[in-house]
């Protein structure tokens, strides 16, 4: 949104969406490693950082994040990850 002008209504909608995400992440209580990975990825958006912080392999983090979401935060994180990595997952023939 740096240089893009938006309407007041779109700004209000975006604020609500972002506040929902912030609340979801801040109140998320992980009870296992998979959920801990989801929360750390939600906070950092970095596979490498999650791997380092939780002392798990890069592949483990990718497997967890890209697996079907089991709760609301996991679904949102997976969706963002899939959009972020779409370019590297498409095949060129």
C-alpha cells in the first residue's frame, strides 16, 4: 500500500482484516510442534527463521506449512505461503 491510493472503505476493510489476523496470531495457543511451526511462520513469514528458531529441518517446516490447514490460522498461513511460492511451484514446459 506504499504508493497506492485506496478509498476510505477499502482502508477500513483492510484494517479489519489485518486486526483479525493480528488477534488470531496473538491468541493462538500451540499445543504441538506443528502448531508451533504455524505460529512462528505467521510471525516471521520465513521458513529459514522458523527452522532456526524451532531447531527443525527446512523440509519439516515446508511440509507443515503446505499441508492442509487444520485450523483457521494454519489455513491462512498456508494460503499466504502458496501465493508467495506460486512462481517457484509452476512448471514451465
